C-alpha cells in the first residue's frame, strides 16, 4: 500500500496573517471564497469555530447542490488551522486532512495549504490542487479589495 497523497498550495497575501486566518472561520467571508464558484449560489454557510466544531457550506450549482464539510482539529490563531474535510456526503472514513499555515512577511503574509488524502483519491490530485488554487485566489480578492 502506498502512502498518502500530500499536495501543497502556497499563496502570498497583501494582508496580515490575522486577517487571512480569520477569513477561514468567519461565515460572511467564508461564504464568499470557500468552495464558492462564479456561477453558484451559496445557500448554506455554518461555522462553529472551535476545536471539535466544524463547518458546512452548500452551494447551489447547475449540476446540483455541492456540500463541503469539515471538523476542526487544531485552531492556533493566527498561524495554524487543521481540519478534517469531506466533499459532498461522505462516510467518516472518507475524510481527508487539511492544514493551513500562515507566516508574516514584509508585504503581508504567506499561506501554505497542505491537503493529505488517502491513496484512493490520487486520481483527484490535479483537480484538488486546482480547486484549492482557485479558492486561494478568491480569498486574495476579498482580502485585498
């Protein structure tokens, strides 16, 4: 059996680490960038921002509703966030692990997202990387506007 698929996406932001971190836990911000697509309508964004809490975001899309869920494992504001993640209804065993690390830079901050997936999801690695890249681009637009 091969090891987990580990993908990383890094993005610089012209804002503070605190502002970038808080956007992940604020429902108003998260509904604008987290799993939001240009043609979809975010119909549900619930966030319980504590270790053991979680999130559910549901976007209405042409092909049907897309649901994304997470459960927070670590919250160390404003530097480190870890959550279990599942797209659409999934069994507990199908959850993957996402880690967000944020460091200050002279121009703002740099965020590194690490997504660890079971080898069974390796076929989705490129699609997943593109999805997270798009999410971080959307986050930049709301943080830097």
